[in-house]
């Protein structure tokens, strides 16, 4: 995969989209040359972050957009869901501490933001050095 040509997934803002996002992550991880363990870590991180994106979405017309970029030994994923309404009070909901701990363990860099404009995340997974 050419890093200048990312893969993009647009899916409904619902829990069932987590599985689809994981499948794409696995393919992109393989393309980047990640190990099986690193690819599984990437899939776990994408699952956690996409679940946070779709949490509280109650408008069936809402979508999430994920952008996957692969370079040798590295995958970045950006995700977003716009708020259904300008004053969406749930948009700024707190992130589960367990989800944050999982992310700290499985990826090299991540951030998640939620505000009245919507929800966004960024993650980076690099291949681990072999000892």
C-alpha cells in the first residue's frame, strides 16, 4: 500500500462496524509487514477506538470514517464521527480507564477526543523490535 494513497472506510456509526474496522486493520497491518502479534495489537486498538467513536450514536444516518495508512513496519489510523447535532451533550463523555490502559499497552501512540463537534482518534502501531 502506497502511504500517499490511504485506505478509507466509511461505515454506519453502530457497534457492528467494529468488526469491519478490525478486518481492514488486519489487512493494512499485513501490508505494512507487521507480525501476527503486532497485527493483533492493532486490531485490539482499532476495536477499542471504534467502539468509542460509535458510543452514543443514535441517528441511523450517522457514519464513521476511518483512514488507514501503511508504511513498512508502521500503520496509522485516524477515525472520526461528527456530532449528530451541534449541542450533542454526550459527545464529551469520559473515556473508560480500562480502554485507555489497553491502548497504552498495544499501540505506540494514540489520542481520542470528544467534544460538541464529534469524536476523533489517531493511533500509530509500529512493529516491535525482535530481540
